[in-house]
């Protein structure tokens, strides 16, 4: 995908010099995702979320000043609680062989288990729009790779 290295108007989040470091803001996240053709919406908590295939991917700002970027993917397949030990083994193997995304198991209130993946980047010093685009693309791509691998595990059901 093309880098969002352009001005979007004098007051837009992408305005200014291409190499300028900018604070990680919701407006910057939304502008860069939109410039890269990613469709996202806001969930009930006000977080940015998009759908890739059947998986959901959140784009979160964490930290005291919102300086940490977390791209969190949740695979579509859900598993009965009896499969949690197998899912732990899958996540351990995944994390052993790959840096991104970190995979983990989440058991919901309904007793169903899902596999999540996340990438976290500290952007306290700021980020260019191009760098942010690369981080978002890598988070989405890695999250989709994890979701595809989880879809191949036995015992899962899809929505």
C-alpha cells in the first residue's frame, strides 16, 4: 500500500513536513488507517476497530499519555474451555517462533476461549505518518496470519 505521505489540508493530522514526528493521537491513527484504505469504526468503548476476514482488530492507544500503540487481533474461531491447554501449547509454539504478534488465550465470561495477538510499540518520542502506516500494516498482517493459523486448529467454531 502507498504511504500516507501527503498533506490533507492545513489543519489535518497529516499536514506538515513528511518527516515530522507527531504525537500518537486518535486523529492521526484514523487518518493513516483511512489513507491506507483500512475501514475502521468506533466500538462502544470509543476504540478504533476493523474487520479483516472474520477477525476483529483493535487499534488502541495505551500509556499515561496514549504514547503506546497496540494493534490487537482476535481470531474468529472460538473453542470450548476443554481446549485451553491445546491453545496454550499453540500460543507457546507461536511465540517461540515469531516476534509478532504475541499470542495469548482469552477465556470469556461465556466459557469460550479465543486466541488473541498483539503488537505493542512505544511511540513516546513521536512517529511519522509513514512509520505509523508501516506499524499498522505489520500489526494487521501479523494478526491476520495468526488468525489464519488459529482457524486451522481442530475444535473451533466460527461465528
